C-alpha cells in the first residue's frame, strides 16, 4: 500500500527509483508489484522452456533414428535397433512435449500477471484523478509506450464497458471514463454534459411597480382642472 495516497497500487520503476502508479510519489522498491516487471520472469522462463522442448524433440528423435539404424546394421536379423530407437523416441517425445506445453502455460501465466498488474495500476490512477484518463496519462504515469497504453485502454473499454467507457470531446480528444470511480458532483452545482455548455444562472431583476399616487384628493381635482 502506498503511504501517500493509501491505495494498493503497483510500483512503476524509472531506472533504480520506484514510484507509486496512482499518485506518482516515491516509494520503496520491492514493496509492491512492478508494472514494468510483472510477469516478465514467467514469460522469459516459458520461452526458454519451449525452446528447450523443441530442441529435445529434434535431438532425441535424431539420436533415436541413428541408434536404431546403427544396431540394425550390426544385428540385421534382430529387433534391438527398433527397440532402442523406439524407447529413445518415446522418452524424447514425452520430455519435449512437457517442456513445450509447460513453457506455453508459463508464458500465459506471465501474460495474465502482467495484464492484472497493469489493470490494477490503471484503476488506481483513475481513482486518484477523478475517474477520467487519456492514453497519454496512462503512458506517462506507468512508463509505457503510447501505442501500448492506447491499445490497453481500448481493450478494457471493449471488454468491460460497465467499468471503462470511451468518450470523445468536442475537439476530438479521446478519454476513458471510469463511472464507478468518478468524483460525485457538488450539491447545487450545474452538471455539464459532454459537448454541452452550461449557462450561468441568470437572476431575474424585479421590476418595481409604480407607487400609487398618494396626494390628497383635492390636489388631484385641481390638477385635472
């Protein structure tokens, strides 16, 4: 939890310094999930495991083929070569496929961890900024490339429109609104709708009615003459 904004927000690393993803203030490193590093070990490990799996498959099958051919050449009347080649092939396929599918699962886990951490950071940032963000806000706050931030926000708006809504202002700027995190309006203040100007209240001036003529009746009769 950030000691400044009191949110359970991830950390953004800029060089050796760590900052809160929500309020942008300095935090101690390793006190939360890093937006830049979340899921990366799993993704790298998964890629390495997949590569090793394919290498194991290719190498094992090659060794099985050569071993089988060698023993069959030495003992053409027997089936020793076929047995050895088959056993090596089976073990190679089992170990290779385990590494390939294990690496795929590990990469998927890393991708989900990365997305979850970024989503957590974005919602914490939106809460800190009143429920409205642009792709540029996300890019600068989370230290992400602008195309990555824009694609991420657009995906959130498509997959979960109840929590993230895309809006366009009069000048064509694109914003992402978080209805559940938007700041409540102040009581009595005019509410501005998107693209609509709110006029300031006009106080009608009271027109004073003419005062009745209070002169004595005799003076009124003389004036008429």
